[in-house]
C-alpha cells in the first residue's frame, strides 16, 4: 500500500502516519524528516535546499522531489509500502512523484485527505507548547506539561503565523486534493473524530 496523507498543519498527519507504520508495517516518510536528514548529511540536494532555506525562499519542486525520491527507494523484497506525510505539497510535486513511480509499477494507491475546519486548527496549534529543555510537545488543553516543566510557545504556533501557514496550504496544497480526486484515488476522512476513529476511517478508505 502506497499512501499520501494530505491536510493542513494540525490535522494529525504525523500521528496517523506513525500508527500506520507501527500497525501495518509500512514505511513512514515525512518530508520534514527527509529534509533534516539530507541537510545534516551534507548531501548535494540537502546543501542546495539549505541555501534556499537560508535565503528565505521556497525549496524548488525538483529539489524536493529529488530528496524524497531517494527515500522512497528500497531493496527490501518484503517492503509493504509507505505513507507520505507532508509530500507532495504542490501539483507539480504530485506529477513528478507519479513520473518517478510509474516506471517501477509502484504508483500511489490512495490519497487520504484529513479534513478539519481552519478555526479548530488555529485552536489546536495555538495551544501547543514545547518543553524548554526536553523539546517535547505538549498542549495546554489535551496534554498539559507536568508540574515544574517550563514550556515555550514556538514561533510557528503563534496565531498569525498559523493563519499564514493555513493560507499557504490552501493556496499551494489544496489543489493536490483535486489532482488525486480527478484520478479516482482520493478519499476523505473527518479529522474531528477521536484518534482511533480517524485511524479506522483511514484504514477503511485505503480499500474503498
């Protein structure tokens, strides 16, 4: 099974991808993890991406696709597939991904869009806090820090920054939903439900 999870920041893509990895034995490939790994390794693509990031510019689609493609490859004959988290973020990336996969016969099986209203996402992300010393993520309502743990609010969890991240998602990534819908591969799930319910809906959508 080769899945793409689509949704704005705060819908729980990373959490659901982690569950799919641990329970179904498929690989969880996060664009954020890939970027960090390539940059930390000092690879050619990672170094190129770092230059764009340092300049405050978006990393070009071809650089992003190149890095992700390296991590999609596997020589494991027992590989059960993967779930992509945070990629593709543009229609150009989705087209390039299909072009990379089609010659190998490893096309995307399903794209799952997790839907949550923007105002709820602002509330979710706005309540996140990070441990000042341990870096763990807490939430003032759902997972408050233990007594005595000092926390900070990350800059990307400020309300104005959250709304800008959502705007960018709707402008750049929402069209990816239509891309997969047009190809009959899109399924949607309600991200407002409990974690296990969302997981069950994703599993059901995989085979619909």
